[in-house]
C-alpha cells in the first residue's frame, strides 16, 4: 500500500489537470488496476485519481484507489450545475453535506424521487475561508448527486425546491458514502459551470422513459449543437479558472490538509 495523506480526485481528466498543472515531477503509474498520478507541490507529494462520471463508476474507482493508497483526507473537486438561482457561473460552492438522489424507475416523475442517503462533508468553514481568501465568490451549501444529467431549468427548480441543495453533480454523495465507510474525511469544492436557468444541456436532462435512441433523437431535435456546446465550454472554462485559483491557495494551507511523514509541516 502506498503511503500518503492527501488524495485528490475528480471525475474528468480536464478537471484533474487543474490540480496536476500546479505540480512538478508529474508521474503516472497504475495501482489496483487504476492510473494514479503523483506530483510535487512545494515539497508536498500529492496523488491524483480520475474517477470517471456517474455515482456507480466514481464510487467503484474510489474504493479501488483506497485499497492501494493510504489517505487521511480526500479532496473531491470539479464542475457542478447550479440549482440555486442566485449562483453564477464560475462561483465556488463548498459542500457541507452530500445528498444522493434515488434512481428512477420507469414512469417516475421527478418530484416523486426521494433520497438514498445523506453524508456530511469535511471542513466546510475552513474551505470557505480559503476560497474567499483566493478572491473568488464562494458559498457553503448542500450538494445533490444525481445518476443522470439535470440540465433542464424546470428540473433544477423542482430539485432546489424539494431538497434545498445549491448545486447538482453526478459523483459527490457516492464518494462520501465510500469515504464514510473507510472513515476518511471527504472535502468537496465545486465550481458552477452552468446556471440554474441555463438550458444548454436540457436535451440530456431527466427522462426515465427515454432510451439511448430517444435521447439521441431528442438531441437532434434540440438543434444548435455548436452553439450549445460552445456555451457549455465557456462555462466549464470559467469553472476551471476558479478551481485553479482555489487549488493554488488550498495546496499551501497546512491547516486544511495534513502533511505526510517526512514532508514539510
């Protein structure tokens, strides 16, 4: 088992690169069948794992990683969609709890779905202070994890009214469940990539009755593919810039992340 204290995880390669780009001496090796990146930031050895998208896939990858990597703190970061209409693209949300939306059965309406669990997230006050010190607008709030994309504004309104979580993603609550089972604190910081009224991903949004063919047809019917994609890329780029500024501050903060034996204190 590899020694180490901090494990940094994200769903997408471009999210993970935001942290890796702050490191020197980057290397990639496989452990327990998954790729693990290491890097050095100001004398501290950091480890990074790309989890993949979705609650099942990300949770399974984290479980395997924790079987090979000794970690006392996990930082999960990346993009999220806003449920709170007051949030703007590029703003940070520090997770204080993670709620897991139950999977839907055929014919289930969105307002009939419940939660499959809720888990506290670690160090929200300290993380919020760091985020604000980085000069970025930052907020505390709940994170709702969905097994599918929630891209339609009307769906976001329903979820915000029902659960009061400020953002929605597809991983955090599933990761929190795995971390809790391993007795490891999970910290979460997400940057808003699409606002609550953004409909650029609406054709991918919740529909338990639609199969792959129907979803593809709905995407074609939505039209304006290039415009929609360009709009989402603009939002994700703004989110990525915010995450980079936050991580630069976070990685210098000894009060939030512990030092490994033999590294700086």
